[in-house]
């Protein structure tokens, strides 16, 4: 399915002050989002919606949210809310993001944007039809270390890209975790695998033309580990890994004809969990790579403020995945799933 050009230019410059957000659901990631954005001068989370009254009240009390709606529909009907953060389970992203667009709300939707390329396309169609912004949330893309990496690659500092190796994984064994529920879009590929897929898309500038994947199955039939080779039209190759069955790791090696970059492409950079970006320039030699300075920053804060700037000042202020990139990511995840299931290479 070819990705249409999905330019979105709508913005709301008529309003002033912080953008008023509502959150769909009171899950753990919503709490992490609140920790990141609290105190921002560019946005304020005014309401959370929860189908569990006690859970919603506890979330509001513990995070400082002003109010609680007892249903997602009630939050979408609130005229004071301008934008929605959607951290619902993967299988619910499309339906509730489309409803939010139809209610005239801008939407920042957690990754993966959708569980299929067709869903992703339908979501952007709804945003365009209703004159609102819709973007996929990848905190690491808003981080200075990733933005520096993208600038280096775009400027040709390591030459034309030839290989990207990127992996993200950890051990997930907690019974009842929604990421192990196939009906809710669980599995390692859609969860942690969307990160390396999005990184490859951001750096390559195009989706792959062919993928080959192998995978394991865990729990009630969800993907446990996926290893994939992605082939691009210009000859660049990528290897990506995603796992719920390995020690925690998150690394990427980006190799060009004239150097390479190593990074952990972190969502959040803290003193306890520093980010790193090591650059080796030159095609030959034994010199060690140079370590670039990586500022401390919370990715939720950076991406949410970028989204608020896009609403107030125009879509070009957004620093994350473009609509075209998000559709390509969804199509690539589709193809990887098919290849892992059939054992055959899949062309996009």
C-alpha cells in the first residue's frame, strides 16, 4: 500500500496560553507522561478520562490533574480541551484517535500509531478531514542526541549510509501485562520493535523495499523476539531486533562509507541513565570514536512541547515522526509480521 503525501498544516494560533490537554486512560505510561510535562509553560493537562472512577480520581490526585471525566467520550466532548494524549493499548489507538479527530481535538498518539498500515492511513485521513494535527509519539526523536544524529547523517558527515543495526529489548514476565495480550496489539515487535524501525526510517529517509524476519512466540501467541533484515532501494541494509526475552538493552550502530555513529537513542536522558553518542569519522584508522555531549532531558516533555508549538505556531515546529514516516513505519511493521509468519521475504 503506497503512503500518500500527508501534509498537515493546520494550527490554532487564535488561542493563547498553554495548550490544554486531556489524557485517555490512567495507565502507567500516562503517569510517566505527567511526570515529564508537569510544570511546562507550553501545555497543561487539565483532565484525565478513566472508566474506573476510583482509578481516575487517584490519578488526578497523585499527578495534579485538575479534573476527571468518567468516560473517553466525555473527555472528547469537553470544549475546553484542545489536544488529546492517547496512551491506550495498541489495538485502541486508531479508534480513539479517529474519534478525537472527529471531535476537533489535536492528537498525540503513543507508538505504535496503529496495528496496521491501513489503520495508520485512516487516522491521518481523519485528522486531515477535521483540520487537526495527529502525530505519533516517540520521545527519543525529540531528544538532542537523536536530532544531532539526524543532522550528521543528513549533512553527509559519515558518508552515504550503508548499514544500520538497531535493537531494543528487555525481559517481560509479569502475568496480565497488556503487552502480552494479542487482542490488544501486544508483542515485542509492536512495542519495542517500533523504536528501531522508526530510527531506520528517520535516518534512511525512505521505507525499505523488502524485509525478511524470523520470530519466536511466547505467552498466548504473541511475538517474543523478532530479528529482521531490511533492504532499501539505494542498497542500504538494516538489521533490527526486538525482544521481551533478553536483558535490557537499547543500542544502534549507524555506518556510512566515511564513518559511523553509536548511540542508545534514549527516550529520557538522566544522570543515572546517561545518553551516549559516539562518532567515528574516516573510513580507515584505529582512532577511537569521539563522545558527543548529550544534555539531560525528559523526552515526554520535549515531544509534548514540540506538539504544543505545532498547534500554536504551525506543524513545521513538530520535531518527531512526520505523517509519511508514521505510515511507512506501520507498513514496515506489517511486512515484518507477515515475513515472520510465512518465513518468506516480503516486498513493500
